[in-house]
C-alpha cells in the first residue's frame, strides 16, 4: 500500500490532461466571446445595407425610364 501511494503521488500523467482541459475551456470561452461580438457587427452591417437599399428604392420609386441611342433603358437613379 505504501508503494502504491508513492507511485500515485509521483504520477503526473493526469496533470497534463487537466491542463489540456483548461486550455480547451479558455479557448472555448474566447471563441464564444468572439462569436457574440462578430454577430453584433454582422447584424449592424446587414441592417445598414437594408436601410441603404430601402432608401435607394424610396427615392427611385416611379422614376421614368430613358433610352439611349441603342434602346437600352436607364433610370435616373443609377448612382444608388
């Protein structure tokens, strides 16, 4: 029994597994935090793009078409 306790206390193989688990936990928290921040930024960018499209559509509604010499139709709001 005395020999078992000495070898058990000297054995450090479990320590590396605990260290790996701690590293995985820290990396997981980092990934989760990054996903939350990135999600907010993506949501803001998509919202801004939707507002730009809506603004462009509201300013060009009912705009008459014009034709060039080749018969191609254009609207006056091609800059949106």
